[in-house]
C-alpha cells in the first residue's frame, strides 16, 4: 500500500508540474501573439479571397469573354452506372492561383507599409534628443556660477 501511495503522489506531482509548465508555455507572449496573428491572418485571408472571387475575377472573366473561371473544367470520363464522372476542374486551380497572388501581394504591401511606418517612428524618436536629466542641469548651473565667480576674482 505504501508503494502505491508513493507512486500516486509522484504521479500527481509530475502531473501538476506538467500542467504548470504547459500553462507557462501557453501564456508566453510569443505564443499568444502567434495565436492572434493566426486569427487575424485567417480573417484577412477571407477578406482578400472575397475581394478576388467577388470583385476582381468577375471583371477579369468579363474581359476574357464572360468566363467564370470556377466553371472551367474538362470531363476526363463520363458518368456511367458503375462510377461517377471524372472531372479535371482547372478553373478552380486558376482561381486559387489568383487568390494566392493577390493575398501574397496584399501581405507584401502591408508589411512594406508597416516597416516604413516603424522606420519613420524610429527615425523621429532618434531625431528628438532625450530631455536632459534635472541633476545634469543643476550641475551645469553650478559650473556656470563657479566660472562666473572665478572670472570676477
């Protein structure tokens, strides 16, 4: 009985420490930042996909002869009683390629703008000298007073 009680205590202690380690890991700033990035990235992807499929692709389809790219396909084998039709939907692939290109461009442009803003803020911060320390100012005043006194003597 004592051995099994000791095993249970050790297991409980390890479990508690394991859960504590997991909690510490999950609450680290970079994990939370990454999770926020994934959620925002997913929402951003949906916005750009809608832009591509609902705004850009209809215009491109109209320019190339009222073509709906998603509907473009080739039937490789007709449907029979034994099996379904085999269809190569290359239009969906074209749509996905356009989605990727536009999403990649949007992310590139966003990162470029954010980097420029960040660099501008850093440059502005570096251009503004920090406020002098009050102790330094007091010491400078004392120095100047001592110089004035020495010149009078």
